[in-house]
C-alpha cells in the first residue's frame, strides 16, 4: 500500500514522509500547520484512501524532519516539497496545505505551477498576521518555551464547544505542539511572517479550492475570500470550524476536498 516513516535527504535537510495508497492513483501532497506534524491529517486518511495516493510529510523543523538553522523562508519550505517530489519520481501532484501548509501551497502555485495539478488552500492567507505579532510570538517562545503559547493556540485552533466535547483531540494536539522543536517552530514562524503573496497570488493558474473555517480567528473568512477572489476560477467553501478545520469539521472538509479532486 505504500511506505511509512520513510526519509529523504534534500541538500542536507532530512524530510520524513509517508506515501500511502495504490500506486496507480493520482498523488495528493498534504502539508500541515505550524507546530504539529503529518498526523494532523489523520481525519482525512480513510476518506481519501480509495481516491488518491496520499503523500504527507513533516515540514522542516517539525516532527521527524531535521531542524536546519533558521530562519526559514517560504521558498525553503516550498523547495522541500519540489525536492521530495523529485526524489520520489513524481512529476505532478495535487497539493493540500492548511495554515503554514497553505503558505507553502501559495508559493508552489506561484513558483512551481508545472508540478501542481490542483491546489487546496485551507485556513490560510496571502499575508498571515502582522510582523509585530510574529516577532512577539518568536520572542515569547524563545524566552518561555512552547508551553507558554499552547493554551492560546488551542483556543484559536478549535471553537469552545469542540474543545469541551473532544478533550482527547485537544490533548493529542497539545502533545504534538509540546513535542515540536522550539528552534524549528521559531524558524517557521519567520517564514510565515515574511511570506506576503498579496501582490503575486493572482499569478496562480492551476485549479484552486479555498477552504476556511467560519469561526477561524487567525485566518478569518475575509482572508479566504481574498484568496478566492484573487485566483481566477477558484472555488471557495466555508466549514463550521475554527482554524484546524480539517479536524473540527472533518466531514465537511473531506466532502469539499473530494468533490474538488474528483471534478
């Protein structure tokens, strides 16, 4: 069916990945949010199994991937994806990225369109947050560690009713955040801080789906609407969730994703 916990070396950067599914199916790359790892996509795996071959990976600085010296750039993170496809002999693939993964997806859509069949940008923005906000987060984590930002992160990522109803999911997400390298987290914060595609997002010409949680405080629906309005022919879908919409509204997320991929 595929490989699990495999690794590739890309110019000295080790990337952990899993490639799962029938080799005859089209490939979908899945790119996770800041501070977690490829397990974030678990709510999608069963729904996707008979439709695509899933290639999910840990972004540099996260999970089982290595932690090169930072700060990183969106170009670094996007080039890792291109390098991963190259090593695996995959000419073109669809790409689904959420939050930081959506930043990577935008870079790919602008700079590597020849490698992308279809693009899914979830709970992301052409410019996420403010430089001041990211600099404050980096400084806080450097001074106090990741535990200092986990409560606020969970509040942004999930609505209060979901947090109350799904304590195991919240605990599992908190553990993933806690396990993330401080250095890797800060280096990726810098990549998100410095990524600004507002002037170039219209260059994307591949079929694109934008998914946004209706209660997402970090990348609210207005950010998703801007992406959809800027990318010719794109689709826009809102699902009832906060920032990690693939987890909180997995059913609606999967339905929108599969409908788009099958079209």
